[in-house]
């Protein structure tokens, strides 16, 4: 009990600001989900799972992998730009 630490107001503010930033990021992600889904529909990619076949599932898998790789590259590029 002697090693118990008091929480400072600075720590509380930092925790609250981190939580709010995460919440804002979640909202942004939800918005971008709609943008990406709409873009795929415009490009003619069916984004529903109605009557999916094994070939259709492979198409979803390839699409998800490509988008994931593109997003990772963008995260790296933006991270490097932001650290300058």
C-alpha cells in the first residue's frame, strides 16, 4: 500500500484526450467505410454477400487484400510525412 501512487490531473487529461482521439478516429473510420464501399460499387464491385459462390468469395478476399496493402502503404507514407 505504501507504493500507491496518486493520479495527477495531467494524467487524467492525457487519458481523456487519448480516449477522445480514439473515438474521433472510430467515427472517421466509419465514414471512410462508406466512402470505400461506395467507390467499390461505382467501380462495379458487388459488395453484398447475397448468393456468394467460392469464386465470388475469392474475389472478396483479393479485393480486401489489395485494399489492405494500399492502406498500409498510405499509412506509412502519411506517417513519414507527418514526422518531418
